[in-house]
């Protein structure tokens, strides 16, 4: 069973948004990068992909924009990124990937690449005390 805080962090990393009442319940001005990493790892382990709505582009489909993680059967983690043609969202304009043997390193790189220092205006900090 997950706590209310974990549920809110899960909502934040999936939807990239918390409303004002949810921010009050979260109860801090920052979020620990380690807490966010734990949620990302849990969801990646469960789904094999993070974020859950991400997927590698297929011709004719709308391109998922941004970074995403894929857990491979050999235990390695691939961080992929892709973007669409700005005028044609079903046309792939750019993509790439990096492979990691270490899950913690892959998740850390993903967080740094996708969210930098915050999500929805909520700072992600090392050593932030919830």
C-alpha cells in the first residue's frame, strides 16, 4: 500500500501537475529527488516503461515527445528521446537513446534530462526534507 505522499508524487511524475489542494497535502516547498526516483523506479519495474503513456514512435502514430525509460529483458535500461516534426505530429523529426547497466543511473539521468530542477514549479532537490 502506498502513502498519500507517494500517491501525490506518482500523480506529479505521471501528469506533471498537482492542483493547489494537492500541493497543500504534499506539504513542502520542494520534493526530494530521491523520492521522485523511487516512484519512477517503482513504475518502471511495474510497467517496463516510464512514463506509462510513452512509447517508441510507429509510422502513422503521434510521436511521444520527450524522454522515456524502457526496461529491457536483459535487465539493462534504455533512456530514449524523440520529437516530432513541429508541423506534422505523426512524423518523427529526431530520436536517440542511451543504454545503462545501472537502474539508479538511468533514472537519475532521466530526471535530470526531463525535469531538470523541478516539476510543475515544484523544485527537485537533493537532501530536501519532506
